[in-house]
């Protein structure tokens, strides 16, 4: 079965890239959309692998030519998913994963209503701050102001969790990794009914527990820690 569009969003530092990288090694037939961005490459990032790095002028030209399925401004830079990513994945008979922010996810879900959306949350603001600091240190700079800005943005983004089909609380990494690949497996099985093996049944149960409507008990302490109502 091919052609499922998966969207994954998370506040910066929640562990989304870590989870997505692991998913790449666990799941076949899933392409990863390489977005366009006007931000500069970070660390070991390479053109065409993490992003297509582009100028404001080129990005603007692509917007004018309607080349984006969605685009948004995030932390002062522009990011966009090209329509061609989706067309290429379809042509290759692959599912496609979009790693995009909350604004982009809303645009895509309006255009592709059967897209499967996944929201990754950090367990608490303190843990998020620690992860942001650790990553920043590993990349050679700790900027307190940037971290404070990202924490405030995280709270705003988490407020949108109801827009997503699945919620992953990335507390214990191995558990979140298993849940993410279970969600992909489960959605494939739902679209391609066949005899379900005992292992697939276990994964479907795991994925069902992450559906937003079933994740209330896990969500409540996270929302409380961010000072949000449930
Ligand atoms: P994002 O892509 O959401 O911005 P990253 O994947 O870069 O986040 O993760 C941010 C930092 O947190 C990285 O240093 C990563 O190694 C670490 N990290 C991710 N998930 C976990 C986890 N479950 N437990 C502890 N550290 C984690
Ligand atoms: P970063 O600069 O840390 O790689 O990404 C910052 C944010 O931009 C993340 O939330 C990421 O999901 C989001 N992002 C990356 N690519 C796109 C895109 O093509 N469209 C949108 N809307 N957001 C994106």
C-alpha cells in the first residue's frame, strides 16, 4: 500500500529529528520530504539531505510560481514543502513523511484531508530546556535567549495538539521510537486489509494508545507542566 501522507510536528528540541532518523532505519517505502528553507545550514547539515538551502529571492520566486504545497515562517526564516515532493513520492509508489511546523501542518491537512498527523511533545518544559541546551552545546553555542524564545513557542505550539491524529510524548526514547513506527505500520494496515499477524496486532494496539482521543491520561501531566488546560 502506498501514497499515505504522514505529517510530524513538534516544538523545537522535543526529539523529532532523533525519532524521524530512527524511523528512517526501521521502516521501508517511506520517503522523507526535503523542505526548502532560507535559514543557513547548521552543524553537519548538507544541501539536499536535511534541506534545500535557498535564498529569500529564490524562495519568493517559488511562492509566486505556486511550487509549494505549504510554506510558513518559523523563527524568522522561511520553510516550504514543494508540491514536487508529493508528486515524486506518489510516482515512486511510496508513502511520504513531512517534518513541518504547526502552521504548515494546518495548511496540508486542508489540502490533503486524509493525511495522518503526529504531534511529538516533550514531557515537561524543564526537560525541553535541558534538551535544547544540550543540543545547542553540542552544536557549539548556548544562547539563553534563543532557548527562552523556543520554550515560549513550545507552549503555543502544544496548544494546537488537538489538530493532530496521534500524540507522542517523547519521554523514554526507545518507547517513543517504537510508538512512531507502530503508527506508520498501523496506518498501512488500516488501508490495506489483510490477515493481521500477532506482532501487527500488538503494534496496532500500541498505535491506538497514541491516538489523541486515547492519549488523555498521558497528556494531562504534560499540559499541566506547561500551564495549559486539558
Ligand atoms: P527536534 O528535532 O525536535 O528539534 P532533536 O531530535 O534535535 O529535536 O533532539 C533535541 C535533543 O534532545 C538532542 O540532543 C537529542 O539527542 C535529545 N533527545 C531526543 N529525544 C530524547 C529522549 N527521549 N531522551 C533524552 N534526550 C533526547
Ligand atoms: P529547524 O530549523 O530546526 O530545522 O526547523 C525549525 C522548524 O521548521 C521545525 O518545527 C520544522 O518542523 C519546521 N519545518 C521544517 N521544514 C518545514 C517546511 O517545509 N514547512 C514548514 N511549515 N515547517 C517546516
